[in-house]
């Protein structure tokens, strides 16, 4: 069956419906949802029962890049800077040096056991060198896995920030495969340009996006998420246009925005959470449709060998060397090594050799696909088991909400106070978004002239307003009073 304008919406919506229903029950059997999305795509494809013929790497790459924009941006918005700050150095080293070491060690192994050239081997190693943000975010959050001593923010920071490094390495070694006469040193300027411009652009667009979101006055609340989506794509495409790394830029931009006071922030976060899930489903379905299972079978042996080396040797090597300068228990290092999930990102990156038309492009793509599937199947299904085995998981009774979760949840706070705003308060005539309100407190309602107002970031505080403030701890109200009076 060929996809046409007439049937693409029907087929696409049916595939989404099946994916959501199947995903609902998947964890009862210990199977990662994302793997099921991919399997559904494979079953619907030309080698499956659906017979849908989809063989367009360029379109798949476009869908992949758009999906990764949403996934990385949503992950950045959910990243709590308070949690990330203590492990920032570890996360940065894992997402840069760790990725490089993984790519080089795996590429060297591939060079020894195959007839690939050294640059082709390093290209394959680079494609699968980063952990997959979609896989890590979805599995950790779906399982509600509580981990000890900053493990979870370390894993989420690494998975959200290491795709840019893998992308740069992939493009660099692809360039060397195409242009054999170039030296290895020629890729260093490209790397520096991508990372430096990407970092600067991420900060610059984050600051400017906050200003635009809070200053622009839109008539409808529903337009604010649309505005943020627009700013997200501008950040990615403008950074890419000037030669920077767009993936790094949107992640940094999102982390900055996620830790600022924004108008209608709750609406924006909920919207992006839903869109991130939609994009994960679409991405894995698309990649499932793109692959031909019959073409993977001849490479299953070599693919399994490479996958085992990646899981057992290359990933732990990258983690242990990257973290050797930090005090960290051995069990924590082992667990970080185990959560080296490969998913959709390597498969998206594997479309670049296909579009470049290099000799072993199809072989690389099929091996990468097999590695991703085995990684999700082996590592994704055992995250909870390994966490308990290594004693890095918190007991059920010790699990607690983060400050961000407290703000966004619908559950009542532990403490509530009514605060009367008098004319001498500095908060008078200021928008809530301008107050710099404590992160673990929220203005739930305003009583004004005997009317009850549900506030948002754009709501201005007036003299004689009574604020109903909710906070997770009693001593937080000291900060609240200070914020309102100064």
C-alpha cells in the first residue's frame, strides 16, 4: 500500500490509536512503550501485514529532526536547574568526553572485526555514541523511577545534552568518509564552531524568548504555546543557519525558559509534554516504517556483537573515564553506564549516510537499527531491576515530588496562607511573572472586591487584594513576604 494524500490521515491516525492503546498496557509486561511503537511501524510497513511502502530517508530525517526539536525542548523545560546545578560538571563531561570515548572505542572495535575503513567505523561509532533523550525521558518518567543522590538529573541532563556531540561527530566523520584526502585534524574547527555557536545561541535565544513571551500581549491563552513552538523552531533553524549546533541551542534555551517565570507557564509545560509524547510516537512509527526487517536479518550477528561491546565495554569505558575526577560510588557509575539507552536518535543520524550515498550506508543503517532495538529491549526493560540490584533506587515510601512537580500537580499544598496586599507593598501594580516568586510556592487565587480571580503570570497585583498562597513548607512564606514587600 502506498501512502497518498487521501489515505495518509486515516492510516496515520489508526497507527497512532493502536500505538496509544498498546502502549497503555505495555509496562504490565515489562516492554518499553517506544519499542512497541517501532514494532507497530515495522508491522505496518512493506515487510509487515500492513504493506505500507515507505522508503524515503529524506522525509524520515525531516520528521526525525522536527520530533527531536520537541523532545529535547520538552526535556529542557522539565529540567530543574536546582537539581542539575550540583551535577553540572559531571553531566557536561558525560555528554562530551563520554560520547567521544564511546564513539572512538566502538569505532575501533568495528574496524577490527569488519572490512570497514577506519573512518567508516568511527562514523558508525559516532552515530550510536549518545544516549537517546526520548528513550531515557520516557522510560524514567513512565516508570516513575526514584533514584538516589542526583542520579536521575544526571541521567536526564546527559541524555538531553549529548545528542549535539554525537551529531557533530557524525557529520565530521561522514565528511571524512566522503573526502578521504582530508585529515582528522580538519574536523576540529567544525566541532568548535558547532558547540560554541550553539551554546551562545541557546543562551541568547533563551533570554530573548523570555522577554518576548512575557511582554507580548496575546488575546488567547492557547496562543502562548504556539508562540513558544515558533520561538523553538527559530532558535534551531537560525542557529543551524549560522553554522552552530541547533540541537544544543534549543536544549539550552529550553532549560533557561523552564527555570524562569513565564506567563501561562503551566499551560506551556502541559502542551509540550503532550507534544513530546506525540512526537515520540510519530518518530518511532516513522522509523519502523522506514526499515525493512528482511534486510536486517543478514546483519543480526555482527549487530549483536557490536551491541554487546557497546553495552559492556564502550559505554562503561566512556562513563568511568569521564567521571574519574569526581567522588562517586562505584554502584552509581555502573548504573549510569547501564542507562546508555540507544533509541530513535541514532536511527535518525543513520539517515545522513543514506542521503550522502556512501558505499556502506545501508549496512550502517541496518546495524544501527538493530543496535537501537537491542538496547531498548535489553537495557530499557531492566532499569528498575538493575537499580534495585545496585541499591541506587529509593524505597517506595521515600519517593517525593520535586518542587516543579509540586507546582504543577493538582494536589493541595502542605501549607496555605491568605495575605492581604496593602498599598505599601512593592508588589502593587506588578505582574505576577515580574515578582520573582519562590519556586516552591504558588498564588492559587486572588480575592478582589469580593470576587475570586484565578491568576496567571500576566495578572497584576492590586492594593487590597487578598492572595491565597500555597507552599510546600511553612518557612517558604518568609520568602513570599520578602518577595511581595521589597
